C-alpha cells in the first residue's frame, strides 16, 4: 500500500514538473494551444544583432510584418494558426537566407533559428491535433505578409523580416 502511494506521488510530481516551464521559459496561449518558450533568450540574441541587421536593410519604407493590420486585431481563435504560419515562415524562408560575413551575427541568427524550430515543432503538434484552426482572417493576414515578403528579392526580404523580429515578439507577448 505504501509503495502505491509513493508511485502515485512520484507520477504526480513528474506530471507537474512537465507542465512547469523551464528556467526562463514562459507559457503562451495561442487559442487552445499552450506553448512554452524563452522569449527572453530570443530577445537577447536579437538585441545583440538588431542594429547590425537593420543597417543591412536597404528598403526602409516597406514593412513585412507591420503592414496595416497584419498582426493587429487577430481573434484569439486565429492566434494559433497565424503563429504557426509565422514560425514556419521564419524557419523555412527567413533564417535560410540570413547569412552575413560576420560569424558572431551568424551564430546569433542560428541560435534564434534553433529556438524558432523548437517552437515550430510544438505548434505543428498542436496543429496536427486539430486544436489550431485556421479561419479566413488568419489566412488573409498571413497572405498579406507573404505578398510583402515576396515583393522583395530573397536576401532583402529575409534581412527585413529578421530586422522586424521584435514586432513579432511584441505581438506574441501582448496576445
């Protein structure tokens, strides 16, 4: 009898620990999806290279993420979907084309990309479980982001998108 109580206690503790975010992580709610991630780690990596990346952006009059209403007023039911699309977008398009001659900047980009890849996988699992529904609004907003991105050459678009990473992080934290 004592052994079963001990096993129940150990099982309960392991479940509880798995639900707790690890050091520096924060749990985000994107609709029904709960994702643990370290925005502080991503922000510190981005802050270290932000000036360098933004100085490489030749087109200052256009924005990819802050085009009027791209991320504004997203319904809570659409947040999971658009976040899923945005993390796929950054992993599949942006980080692949953000290479510089500066090895320090490249290491920081790689570190941010690895963090995004981890979150992309978690969002993908949620999406596969049909918890992450995509409505017309999220499809329309993401399509506008792609139009903005594809209107530039690949390297310029990737650098601009990376330079706007703080817009995405601010939006996520406000959600």
